[in-house]
């Protein structure tokens, strides 16, 4: 089992947490923890305090000025063409096939059906 801990935003389903758990990760969701409706700021504080990679569909977390790579445990922003369960799952499955999520620690990662863009802590602005 991986030592990387993951928190899924409330816009992801329990099936996504299960997918990550089956891949060997400790994954909890905002929904399962009873944190649905929590402000982004309060949620982000908990993510950082718990040292968890954060997986979300929320574009608010893609702002490198607010969330500079290296200042947090990592953000994986999924950008499927549609918000359907299957589309989100296919993007997440592709990322899991291509990367060990530990490699993404501290990074801002944006992934869609075809591409994964990674902003690492040492990348220039």
C-alpha cells in the first residue's frame, strides 16, 4: 500500500475513492468525511494539515498564485470533456496508469482524456 494519502473533493464520487483504494492508495472523500459544503479555504486547510494529495474538478484550485507548486501536498485537477461519472473515471484511470501518484507530490497537475500537464515546485513561472 502506498504511503500517499489522498482527499477527493465533493465533486468526485465514492467510486473514484474506491478506484484509488484498489490501486493501493489511502483515499478519503470530502463527502464521506461529512465535509460537503465546507468553504474552499477551510477544506484546503484540512487538506494541507492532513498532508493529502487533493483531487478535484474545481478550477478554483488551478490558480498557481494561490496554490504555488511546492507549497502544498499536491493538486490533481481532472478536466474531463463531460462531468459524467464515466468521463471522470476514465481520466483518473489514465493518470493512474501513467503515473505513480507519489511523483505528483507538491505539484499542480491538470489532466484530461489525452494529456497530463504537471507544474513542479522548481518550474519557473
